[in-house]
C-alpha cells in the first residue's frame, strides 16, 4: 500500500527517536472527494525509551501551540510555524522540530491539490511496527490510525497545500 519515510535516525541524541511520516488517502466519498492524510510518528526508539519519546513528542507539539487530543487545528495560522509544499509527487513538511521530504502517490498529490489541504496527524503514540522502507498494509494502517489511544493522543491539523510559484 504505502511505505513510511524516516525523518531522523539520531536516536542516541534525541528522546523522540526515529521520526517517520506516512501518506495515505481515503475516498472517494459519495461526492467523489478523496482526502489526503499525512502522519508523523516515532518508532519509539529514542535514547530514553518509548515512554519518554511519547512525552517528548507531546511537549514538541504543545510548544507549537497545538492541543493534543483536541480540536483540529488550522495549519494556516502563522504562529504555528508549519508549512506543506506538494509538488512533483513529493510532500515537503516543515514543523518547528523537524523537516522532511517524502514521496507521495499521484492520487495523494491530486487529492491534496484538489482540496487545497491535507489532514496532518502528529501521533504521540509510538508505532515501532511501521519501519521506514517497509510496506504498510491498509489493514495495519487502519488498525493504528483508528486506535482510540492513538486518536486521543494525537494533534490534528488541516494543512494548506503550497505549490511552487512559476
């Protein structure tokens, strides 16, 4: 289905451990809409273990002004310091604590551009089973993303999609 992409593997120096992103789409709806999602999560392999990594991720998100487990935030708010560029089947995500560029499927890019936004989920719950470069099945993704603990302990943003101006 899709493969996660590593952001940082400097586990020995970082309590967050290996940060990873994974893109996917849901749809089409009866209105023929497809929604693009992007999730940031840790493998839980930080220097102080998964529990410390979960706390560190929560602190990083809250320091941005995001409410973990709260309402969906507006990623267009300048104070958050978040940006998403989608171009040439690549998503370039910039958050105050990380920057990543990851490949995205053509369907994902088309949905992102059509909707003008992407749903970004920043999970505090580690997901050690979804390692970079390994295929994640739809069933495995649904199980993690729909888990009540994951939903309750994540920050959600609607990220406006930027494009290269030409």
